[in-house]
C-alpha cells in the first residue's frame, strides 16, 4: 500500500517562500501521478499542482501558477512543492496525493498523506 508523508509546513510572512516535501513508499511510482492539494478552513479541498513521473509533465492551478513549482527526485520517491511569493490566501493544510491518472479531481487520487499546515501572515 502506498504511503505518503508530507513535511515542511510552517508559519511564514506574506512574500516569503516555503518548500514542502512528500516522501512516498510502498509502491513503484514510475507510472504514478503525484499531486498537491490544499484545504483552507471552512473550504473544500482544492487542486494545487501535479507532476507525471514518466514524462515529467506538470500542471498548476491558476491561483498558484508562476509562484509554485512542483518537482520530483530521480529516484521517484520524493515530490517537492516550492512555494514563493506566498499570500495569506495560501494558508491551508497541504496534502500530497498519488494516483494513476493526471487529473485535478480529488477522486482521481487514491492515496493521501496526513497533510502539513502552511500559515501565511499578512
């Protein structure tokens, strides 16, 4: 069973940068899609970005495009989310997810991490 563990969250000020990491274990991830979602208080979980291991393709939500970068290591076990120019509206719990289809939909991902809190103060 695929297990995902996120780390790197914290409290930062607006304009700062933060790097999240997601370590995957329990499977072969060559054909997996790895994604980041986030959930702010009182809101639904929303898509942030995904990366395909095979082609190294990436896709971003409009709200983070140009500010966030998703990347993976060569061993295909760790995914990072580099976040720059952070805004208070980026405050949320960030979740790592794994699935077999490139998608912005939650239901396309069947493995999830426990989440890491990111708080951006103004």
